[in-house]
C-alpha cells in the first residue's frame, strides 16, 4: 500500500512539474483521488501550489483541502489570492472551514469571511457559535432536510432540488414546519417507494440525535453505539441544525483514544514533535517527581524484608512475576472504570457493584493463574534448582497465594482510585495511571514478601 501511494505521488508530481497545457494537466489530475492530491501538496513549492490552484476548479480544490490538516491548509490558503481562498472555503464542509479559520490570522480571517458566499458564511456562524469542546463545533450543515408531511413524489422533488448543494444524501432528515426534528428516512426506501405511498410510513421517528451544546466527551459513547452515516444535531429548541458524519465520529474517537493514551502515561496532553523542551519537561517532571517519591517508598519496603531475601534468595527470582500480574490487573480495572465513568448518572450502588465485580474478576483470574503457577513453578524449582518437592511446592504455593491476594487488591485499587479522583473533580484518566502502577507495586511487594516471611520462615522454617 505504501509503495502504491509513493507511486501515485511520483506520478502526480511528474504531471504538475511537466510542461503540458493547463487543460491536459487538469484532466490528468482529475483522475486521482482528492486524498492523493492532498498528500502531494506538502511536497510542492509555493509556486507549484499556486499553479495547481489556478488550474483546478474550485469544487475539486475544496475537496482536496478537506483532506489537508487545518494548520497546513491555512498556510496554503495564505499563499494564494484571497478571493480564490474564499471560494475554496465556501465549497468546503462548514466544520472544516471553522477549523481552518481558527488557524488563520485575525485580519486575514475577517477578510475571508467577508468574501465567502452568504450561505456558507451563515452556516459557518452557526458552527462557530459552539465551543471547541461541544459536539456542535464538529457538525456540518451538508445534509438534506425535508418536510414530514410531503408525498413521496414531492419529497423526491425536494431531494433533487437540495442535492445540488448538499451531497450527503444517503440519509434524509425530516422536519416539521418550524424545523423541529421529526425523524429520518433512508434514501433507498424513498427511491423504491410508490409515488402515492404515505411518507409517514417510511420515516424512522426513533432515530438517534444529539444536542449541539453537549460536550464531546459526554456524548461520544452514544455516537459510537450507532452505525449510522450521520447523526442529527439539534439546538435547545429541538430544531435541526446539521449532522455529525461517520467520518467526524471516527476522528473524534481517534482523538479521544490518543488523548487517553497520553493521560495514562501521566501527561496532560498528546505531545507534539515541535513542542519546546521546557513545555515537555513541565508536563512530565511533576509526575515523575511524585512517582520517584512513591518508588522510594516501595524500595524502602523491600529493604524491610531484607532478612527474608537473605534467608530465601530463591524468592527473588519470582518477584517480577507478582509485580507484573498485579500491574496488569490494575491497568485493566482502570481502563474499565474510566469507560464506565463517562456515564455521569452512575449511582453509589453501581460504583460499589463495579468495585466488587473487579475484585471478583481479580480473584477468579488469580485463582486460575495461582494454581497454574503453583504447579509449574513447583516443578521448575524441584527439577531445575535441585530442591526437595516439599520445599519447591511450599515456595510455589506461597507464590500462588500471593498472586491471588495481589490481583484482588490490585483490582480494587484500579477501580477505587479513579472513582476517588472523579469524586474530588480531578480527571481520573490524568491522575490514575502512573499512581495505580506504583501503588500496585507496593501492594505486590508487601503481599509477596510478607507471605514468604509468615509461611516459609515463621511457620515452615524453610530458611537457609
């Protein structure tokens, strides 16, 4: 796939840098997908980009700029005639236009908005009225809206009239006289319906929707649950403003996953390659200092059990096993809890049930893994370390019990810590990840060496 993309880039670059006439060059470039053409823009010089923008028509340029990062798009638009730039923006999806204009200097932005056509300017103003954290800022007005009381023939005529300006026609949205959202209709159902059929029978009135001022984080789970091409966005008076397309939903989910991944690492946001060193240090160093202190606590606890280690050196071989499994359980519980906490209506009883469930899962998994460890590690110590079977299975039994206890406690810790941070209004995704890892290390160390000291040394007298 990569080689194919590189070949396309070479072909497109050769066409642009060739000496063919504008008409021939346009015909050749129109054979390529807009995404492939967008990828090439960064390889062109400013003069070559201006050449391409003079040759291609506005509709195609608008489609190409849809695939270009908003920051780069703003830079490329700044290179060309301002009227041409305004024409390209007028043909783009309104949510993409808002993103590009956010990256444009204020003076240039005002001029571009003034030169855009009236309808595009009006649509953009609606989307720009929402904050970046609100779902309305990610919608597009590129959708078909039809009255709910039309006949099939009238609805088809209305569709044809709107399709020239709105190409997102796979789902048709029905509204009342005052633009209140009524339902949705699949284009296929409209096409195969008889002309005299009642449109009401074809409308899905239970179609999902969101309100424009809902926070993206609050409604992203709901959007992910539906496989629709577009989800309607309403204002507070239930009037249809636009739609969130499936492409936008995918981008939002990717952004959310990337942000959560960075947060699990103890960072406040995804870091950029161009970010200054000082900013990166400011994000990472505070967490590392906190974790350094906790790491010293873990190390000092290991020091408390120094006599245990000196009398039973073999138990050091299996310390990492206990630490890793406890850490894995804690991370799994954290991931589940973060996902559940997106539901703001969670009751205290449901939270308690979640903690209990994670502890139960930890116990069940610990019991299975502990039993396997008991059998396998016992054989390993007896056959490869030259110890008696009694000694081998006493040690492996201690390891198995430590696994069960550590995994149960880690399940509880991985659930309770994010619940606690949520309660005190600290983002659990930011604060929980590194802290849980360190606490689980502490739990695993105390559990493992504590049990080794009680059972193997004090009770079974296996020291030496």
